[in-house]
C-alpha cells in the first residue's frame, strides 16, 4: 500500500512540475536535503521532501492587481483583512486561555485534595474543551485520509496565495513561493518575500493579514455552496445505516436501517446537526452516563459472575455500588426492568461493568419492523464498523442515482465539508496566535510599532547640573512582543500537554 502510494505521489509531483513549467514559467523541483560534514567527509542527506518553487506571478493577475494598487477599493478590501486578522488574534487568545483553564481545572479535579470526592465527575462526559470544535473528529479512518490531506493542501495554497496577491497589489514580487511535498503525501505551501521595510506599516499589515483573510473568504464561499447543496438532502429521522463491515451485525444493521436510539439517547427528536454531533461524541466514547437498573435483591443474590471472567453471547456483567459483579441476561434486564436508579432502590442498583461495555440500539428496519439489539463492546468500536448518515437525498434524485451512489456522494461531501470547515477555521485562528514565525507574530510586531512608533528614551538634564540623566527605559514594543510570544507559547504548552495527559489517562478530553 505505502509503496504504491509513494509511486503515485512521485508521479503526481512530476506531472505537477510539467504542467507548472508550461503554465507559469520555469520553477525548480528539488529534493530537500541537509548538509553533513565530519572531518573531511561531506555529504547531503535527503529529508524525504520535494520542494517546488518559483518567483513568477502570472502576468495577467499581477497587471490586474497593479491596476487596483492606487484605488480605494483595493485598499479597503485588504483593510478588511486587517480587521478580521485582529479579531482572529483576540479570539485565538481567548480560546487558548479558556482551554488552559479547563485543562487545569480537570487536572485539579483528578489530583487535587478532593479528588476522591470527584471520581464520578471524571467518569461523566465533561463539557467540551473550547479547542475541540477546531479539531473535530480526530478519529481518522483510512477512507478520510485523502479528503483530509486534500483540504489541508487547498487551505495552505489559498493562504499563501493570499499573501502573494496582497504583495502584488503593492507591486512587491515574492522571492519564491511554491509547495513542499513531504513524503508520502503531506503538502505544505510556503512563500518568501524580500525586505518589506520600505513599505508603510499599514501596507505590511495588509500583506500579513491577507492569508487568513483569503481563508475566511474561502470558508464563506464554501458555506454558501454547502447551504445551496443542503437543499438536496432531507432529514433521515435518525442515524441511517449506509454500510456495515461486521458480518455478525450486518444481519441487523442492513443498508437503510434506522437507528432511533443508542442507550438512553433518543435520536428521533433531534435535528440532523445534533445527531451528527452525537455520532462524533459516540466515536469518542462520550455518551451520557446512564442511570443503573433496579434488580430485585433475590435475583441479585442468586446470580453468579461467570460471564465477567469470560464473555457470554447473551449475558452481561453488571456491578453494584459495593463493586460486586453479577451476570444477567441483558435483554431481560433492559426490556423487563422498568425502574432506573442512580444510587439505591428497593432492590440492587446495578450498572454495566465498564470493563465489559454494552451498547443498546433501538432499530427500525427498512420493512418497518422494530428491533432492540445489544452489542458487546464500546460505542467507539461500534462506530468503526458501521457508517451512518443523518440525511438522505431527496426522493427523485435518490431514485435516479440509486441508494448506494447517493450515500457515497453524501459521505464524500460530508467528509470534505467537515475538514474544509476545520482547516479554514483552524488556520484563521491558530495562525494568528502572536508567536514568532506565525502570521500573528508578524502582525503583533507591526501593530505594536504602529501604535508605539519609537522606543528611544530622550535624555533629560536635571536642574543645577550639566550631567545628563536618562530615565529608566520603558517597555518597548520589542519587549512587549517578546513577553506576548512567551506567554502565548506557555499557554499552548499547557493546553497541549494537559489535553494529551487527559486523553491518555481517561481516554478522552471531552
């Protein structure tokens, strides 16, 4: 698989080079390498990446932008980009700060003085981290690899091309811009400009902010297209099964089967968007914590725990508040036991043993019959074997294209839309963090110098003496920028390490 993918990537790179040579000039395509020297030995070790660069900007685009260089419309268009980039920087800092507070509070719950009193709070699904919507659906499957990398490449190309267009507006030609293809398939765009210090701070801000501005425009354009296309899909009324890779489940979850409820979560009354959100929470095993079942004390005392040591087909392992394990027929408990409990009841309040998880599904078959199916395993494990959709194509098109083609088209558009939104919003926000090397760092530096034009302290002379006195140097834009950079990096480290630890310790961060 990987060898075929590698060959395909190389062929794609060579074809791209041929087309680019014909369309935009004579760029260079070379293998990135690092020089190594030891004594008299000198060599270059390849880094496994192809870099494609050119300094050429198509003449038609450059001429049209030069025509708008002195116009009010061209200046205002990219001034809007400065406003958007400033708002994005503030929003990114707020999201990062709130995420750090959430991570610290959950770590305090886990290891603070009252950790033993808050164990149940850790077992229940917590409110999502503020950074979670920007990284929605990290449960990547092999079928989603191509849309993920494709939208990533498009997002970066649009971003860097925005810088090139804004620079061309001010008659600045990039030294080089292009693509870096990291084997086996990751595409990274880049652009390098000459010294822009001869431009005013406002013109430099336009060039810096143009990247996220074009990402935002692409996001708006895609949202319009998606809104128009959404009229072709209607609410399915639940999770409609589109495919099932498990042979044992395929008899119950055929194509077109509707999932109306999972555990105690009813899906029929939800909107399609809410169902989609809950599907991704299920993939993270973040379904709501369920109350227990009230089992008569006589039945509990007579039951054994044999299935807890070895899984049985129709029996499930239950546990009470005193951590005693017992085995029961799952359908008899779930369908015949009407009383639910949280702590205690007239009998024994029992829950599903977490190490022997069960997922309950309420199904409606294509012929209209109802089924109640209990699946051994986790919700995320079920999600990897079954594909669902909250929508279905309108009846005329569904009959014209066929059910399988309609579902394939819906899945492709759904995946592409999700990653398109995720990448555009992530680039608009994360790229504007005031960190050196990011657009946000350049913009913070330019903004500070624009608001604080000089940091030179004027020498003063005290009365009755000729000795000059220079007061203590105030905070300069460079110092403020450095402090802001280190503060933001510290927040990023806390959010990254804290969320990673929560994921490793509890299997999820939401």
